[in-house]
C-alpha cells in the first residue's frame, strides 16, 4: 500500500469512528438519565424521616463519647485506661506524628476511644457496633488504623537505656549499681487455629505466646518480643532476640537481673540455686537471712520483682492481654506490641493512678504458687565464666558483711542436703525404639496424637507391641520419658538441618556436614548440639513424622519497630473475614452505572482517530539524492518520483552506506521497468 492509499484509508476509518463515538455517547447519556430517574423515584418517600434519625444517632454517639473522655477523671480512666489529659495528648501525637486524620463522619478521638475500649476491656467489635451505631466494617477499619499508628511510635517509646544510666537512689537497687533493669518471659493467652494449638500449648497446657520483656526500675518496657509459640523455651526466645537486626544487646560491664532459670553469665545476673529466693518464701518463714547466699537472693528478688510487677500491671490495665480474643494471630501480636507502647506512654504521665492497680497486682503475685526453679529447660544463651561467678560470690559476701556489721549477728547455719531415692533407669535398644515408634506413627496418622499428649489407648498398644517383639516390660512413664528424648532429638537436629551446609545421611543415620568450619561456627552459637556431630539417631523418618508439627518456629515473632517498618497492605484491617454487606437496590444501580462508565471509556478508546503517517518533505528527499556522488540527472529524477510516493523506500535508502546508495537506486529503477 502506497502512502497515498494509506492516507485515504485512514481518512475513511476516522469518519467511521466518529459516527460510532456519537452513537456510544448517546446511549451512555440515555442510560444515565434513566438510572437517575429511577433513583429519584425511589428516594423521595424515604427522605421524610431519615435526617432526624441520623441526627439523633449522631447526637447520642457524641454524648456517649464526650461523657467518656470529657467527663469525670475517674470515668475516663476506668473506661479508657488513660486520664483525660493523656487521652487528648495521645490523640494529638497520633495526629501530628502518625498521620491519623478525622474521616468524614468519625473523629480521631472517637477512633482512639473505640480502640482503647477494645484493648482495655477486651470488648468485642460487635459490642461496639450496638453501642455506637457504627457498622462492623467501619469499626474494624478504624481499629486497624489506630493500631498501625500506635505501632509507628514503638521506636520512640520502647528503647534500651543509655549505658551511662545509673539506677535510682533506692534501697532495692543499692547493690546493683551496674544493672540496667530486669528481664523475664511472660505468657500471654492467644487464640490460634486447632492445627497450631500444639505449638502454642505451654507446660501448663495453656494456649499462649511466649513474650520476652525487658524492663527498667521505673516499670517501663525497654525491649519486647512477642510472637514465639508457648511451647518455645525462654532460651530460644532470648537467642532470637539477641540475633535480630534491632536485637536486644547488653553493653559491656552492664547486666540485667534474671531469675534462676537463666544462666549466670556476663550481662545476666542470676540468683543462687537451691537457696530461698522468692519474697513470699521469706514472708512465710518470718526468718532473717543467715548466709551470704540467702541475703543475696533476698535482695536480688526485691529488685528483680520489678519485671513481674510490670507484667502484672500491663495485664491488669489492658484486659486483652489476659483473655483470649477474636483476632488473627498476626493481629494479636501487633496488639501486644501496641499495649506495651501504651503502657510506656502512660507510665511517666499517670503513675499515681496506676499505683491503685499495682496494689491489686501485688496481692495477686503474693497469692500465686511458687514454681520450682530447678527446671530442666534452662537458658544457655550466654557463656558461663569463672570471673562472673566470682563477681556474684563477692557481691553476696559484701552484702552479708554489711548486713552482719549493721545487725551485729555472727550466727551462721548450714543445711545438709537430703539424699533422694535412687532411680532405676530403663535401657532402650534399637529394636525397642523401632517397636515403639511403629505404634506411635500408626496412631499419629490416625489422629490419636492430641495437643496435650497421646491418648490412653496408644500407651497400651505401645506397651503390648514392645512386649511382643522385644520381650521387655515397659510402663507409661518409660514411654513418656523416651518420647521426651525423641522430642529433644527432633528439636536439635531439625534446627541443624534448617541451616545451609548440613544434610542427613540416611544410610548411616547421622548428620552430613560440609566442612569442620561449618560445624564449628554452628556449635559456637549452639553448644547443646555439640554431641550430635557423630551421634547416630535411628528411625529419623518416624521421629520427624511424629514431632514435625509440634515445635515452635517463631515465624510470627515481631517487635513493634519491625511491624512499623512493614507498610500495611492495601485494604488490610483487623477483621479480614467480614462478609461483604448486601447492596441496596439504589447502590446496585449506581454500581451498574459505574460499570457502564468503565465500558463506555473502553469503547471510546476504540473510536479515537488514527494518527496520520509521518511523511518526509520532498525538499529533504531531493537534498538527500543530491548528496549521492556520480548519480546521473535522469536517474535522480526517476528515484525522486518513487521516493516521494513511498516513505519506507526513503527510510531504506537512509539506512544504506553512502557508497551503496547509487547502486541500490539503479537496481530499484531497473526492477520497476525504468
């Protein structure tokens, strides 16, 4: 097709497109007029009492909220857990620093008040819907907005102390001059799907998340890491906290007070084991310390008690931390972090009001049973050094010397350790393990592995199978003890296999290690795995089948700062499973008109005029031909006549080198019959 023919075709096509555009525009406007007429006919009868009803609902809602945060101080604190001034300060901070804004119908104060009602009293969103006459979708969306805004303040309100900070002039911290605070683990009740409950079930058979909390002497959180499953030991949570990008670190020469479940090492000052420690033990015995270790433990307990009181106050103040709630597990972890931010925000501003709650917390702590500290699940995340143990011993001796000097008592008693009964152990063979695991795998596949252990008939079947195949009598306790061994094997080996450089030798039933350097680096950080380098663990396939879903992995653990760094997804809210509300007839018609508009715009794109082809001016073509050396006048005119009719021929000429253009033009003229 020549350029002239192409121009003629484009001109005719543009005329046809213009006609189609006029027809489509006419049809669209006719549809809009019909839809508007229908909506007007349907809307008129309903407008008679609508305004007064909406106005009354708005006034009632406004009255309830004003009564809450602008009424009496006690009412505001009881309902919102903040004083009136602190409530308005929080709203101002969320406006100025976090970008929280008033919507058309909901103010920032109302959003924050609904959020505080939920976290402060564990109220369900559906209860707020009935009280404040808001839709569930509206409440859920604003709850998520406030939650995200509060989490963005995590780095400001939850941060580690400067190493130069000194403890207060308080008798509790007199002997711990280099202490920065105390740390401990806290279990918070959560609600998870049935399939995940095994990982979240703690040793008390409760469904919880294990939260690491580091606090200072003013009962403020310095570091918080929730999200680890309740079955995870404190050691795993602490190791994870110290390995994160914004991890928990202890400055050199400083330390935190910890309980006897932690190793006494640099950065972590623990009490003496097998010695009276808890404050209620001293209160019940009504005795004075008689050894240096007892005095040290007493003063250590008084100072470290701040972390237990902080956890108790946070749970007492924010009821959502002590009850199961209806949010997804990711949102529950976000809420825990947000409650810690609110705790620190309010601690400096209204500690006098919080002291009333602390009296209840102290009474509850005094009534709690004492848990044994000689637990097998000890933290081994720090290196034990003789120097640190000597430091603790010297500190205890200094305490006791000062105590004796002050009281004038030189009486020291010693206690003899009682001998326990000798325990009889059962030696397990490979055949016994195979017989036991065969039964456990079979019943595991049948669903008999409950969240809190095996069902009773599984133990009977295992005892019978081991007796028949191995001729050995075993008991339920023997099976439970052996299962703990399998559980330990899986926990350590599965973690090793999750690292690069390791594999499993199925022929020899042991680990495959790429190099000694890989193993040495891993063991340096995980000393409990040292014995597994050459350890033979048979029946690994069966062990991994049984225990693969029962171990915590910490995939949901996040600090508030980490959550704040992740931008929330579009449309994310605290209740993503809410069903979409059914549209009214008028809304359906408006939606239909919107779809028609989209289709109309798409159709208009097909009616847009086609662009005319670009044409090189004849003067430029003639000037180009004149630059070709030795081109005869007759050949130049023939070539000029062809090139002005076909743009692609001229473009082809321009792509050729100068020394080939003359030959190409002559061939073109000969081909077209001169």
